[in-house]
C-alpha cells in the first residue's frame, strides 16, 4: 500500500479484517480508479469546511472500504467503542436520537475556544478523526479510506501552483529524495502549509502494551506500508523506536491512568510520478495527470541509489482518552522524528497537549 498505511483495519464488532480495496483493473498499485467505487465517487464543491470535512484527501471519494465490507457511516460501533467518541459528535435531535454534527463518522477536535476567528480561535491547528465516512483513500493503491486522521495547520499564503506547493524535483526531503507537498483540501480548495495524516485503524488486539490498551489504536504494528511491508529494522528510525518506550518513558505509557491509552503515527503528504492519464488520486494537490499523492509511510523515497528504510519525518502521537467535567478530551505527547532517526518531543515543557471536541459555534473557529 503506497502511503495508505493499513494492512489491517477493524470493522464491525471489532473484528480484524483485511483492507482489500485495490485498483479497478485488479492491479495493486498506480490505480487509475478504485475497485468497488460508489455510483457517484465525487465530493466537494460547497467551499464550506464544515460540510466538506469528509471530502478528503481527493475530490475522488470511491467509498471502497464501506462498499467491500457492507458498512454504512455508522460502522457498527458499540457505544463503548473509542471510535464512537473520536469520530462521532454527541449531538441529538429533538427526540433524543443521535444526530452527530455535522454528520456521522467525522469529528473535529481543537485546543482553544476564544472565539477570535482572526486568530483561529487561539489554535495553531485542529484535528479531524474519521471512521467510516469514506475519507482517506490513498494515491497509488486505493486503500486507506477507513479510520483516517488529519491535522491541519494554518493556510498557505502563496499562489496555488503545483510546482509551488511541492518540493522541487530532485530536491526532496530526506536522504532518499521524497517530494513533499502542501495539502490542498478537495472540499474547499484551501491550501494548508502544515498538514499531517495517518490512521487509527491498526489496533492492539490481545493485551495491554506500552503502546496501547488492549483493543485500542497502536503504533506498534503500524511501522510499515501495505505495498512495501515493514520499515527496515536496521534503519535509523527503527533503531530508535526499538528502545523508545524505555528511554522516553521508562516503559510506562504516560496516559495509562486514563484506562484508554493509545498511539498512532502521522505522516507528511507526498507526491510521486506514475504516468497515469488521469488525476483522480492526486487532485487537487496536483492537478496535472500522471501523479499519485499519499501520506508517506513508505520505507523508500524516489532515489534509485539509496533507500533510507523508513520515512524521514513521522509524528508519533502518545495519547489517552480522558474526561473533563463529563466531556471527552484527548491528552497526548507528540514526538517528531528526523532523517537521522532522532526523535524530539514537541510538548517539551512537560504538560500534555489537549484536544476537545469541536461543536457548532463553540469559539474554536474550527474547521477552517
């Protein structure tokens, strides 16, 4: 899976099932179209960031995973499932029935709510957790449209030109030359200067570990891509990760006290030439034909002479689902790796980052 990051996903009743979504022509990569696509596989056009949260990362949204597994936007989650909190707003209708805002399967989260939208409500970013809303299909192999998660920073002020929002050819990131891009949201066509994406769909299935409580999202089995399999054990990043729990935390997850501790990785937005004669799986990040775009969990870059064995930049989210006055909140540390395998804790002051669910007109100004 070039960039989609899911060898496995958790579906109905928590069962572990193969992703399975591949190219319409039966191949495994460089898809022109996706298998099991919806009758109308397109989204976007309203320019409203609330209504367009599920229209990501392309205007092409085939709903492949849902169609293959017979799922709707509710995914069959039970009330005690963590995804029911992460990706479903708790609003109800006049009769008290669930009526998630703005619709089921997607939920925005933010840290500040000062109501000053000229300053993004006091936020530097906002996060969006998806479940079975069809978000997350990836360029290349048509997988990943399940349990996608995104972090959006501020808008980019420059002109939206393909060459201007991606690193120049031959001058990519890392030692193996990866072409990273700013992200153009397909629903609103706004350009984000800082965007990361990943998945919370690879769960810890058996028993509590450092990385996650049993049944919750875990980084531990996510250090791979579906197409290229695992990151190289001898890569600088995997060497660091092999002892990360002990040197960073003494083997104890910092938010185990919540009872719902979990972790997941986030990746940079990458583009690769593939020669396709359409742009279904790159637009609107790259509008010309012949490209695929994806969240980069690949072990190798574009260099023909060298493969680093792991992505040059990964954000690792070490989190717990907690409560504040009866309402959910996510507390977390965020670590960022570099091309040499070093990892830096971004909340280095000791206090956790905190996210709260976004509601309509709550002063967070998210999504923007």
